[in-house]
C-alpha cells in the first residue's frame, strides 16, 4: 500500500469487510432478528459470494462487450471514463451484499404477532 494515504487504507479495509460490516449493522439496528448466529453466518456467506460473483461477472462482461479501441475513436470523454467505471464498480460491489443482508434480515425477522406478545 505504498503511496496510499489513510483514506485509501480505510477504503480497502471497508471494501474487504463490507459484508461483515453490513451484517453487524443490521444486527445492531434491527432487534426483530431471531436466530442471530444463523443470520450472521448466512449473511456474511451470501455477501462474500455476491461480492465474488460480481467480480467474476463484471470482468467477463467487460472483456466480452467493451472494446477499448472503439471507445477511444468515439466522442466519449476518455478522461471521465475511469471515474465512471469506478463508480459503477463500487455500486456493483456494495449494493448486492447490502440487499442480501436486508432480504436475509427480513427472512430471519420475527413475525409481528411474536413481537407484540
């Protein structure tokens, strides 16, 4: 991580631990989750599987459908392309683990009738 500032180090660690952080946040703020240990492990496994699937699928799609030569010949602002690809990459990696944690939290939540009694 030579040449990488503290912001870069924090970004790398948050990226690496993202499924765990999302799961912990759901456990802290959603009291209705039953079987917390099962939810914890299921959410982390699903988050990392989605993280890996997005990585493999993204690289496959880029190799199949994006031709760099045609991008360079077009009227595309080539200076904005890296930022756009970075934003799309970050969203594609962070949203699926978040959605899987949310859906698993709903699945592991107590029904309303159990919460009132």
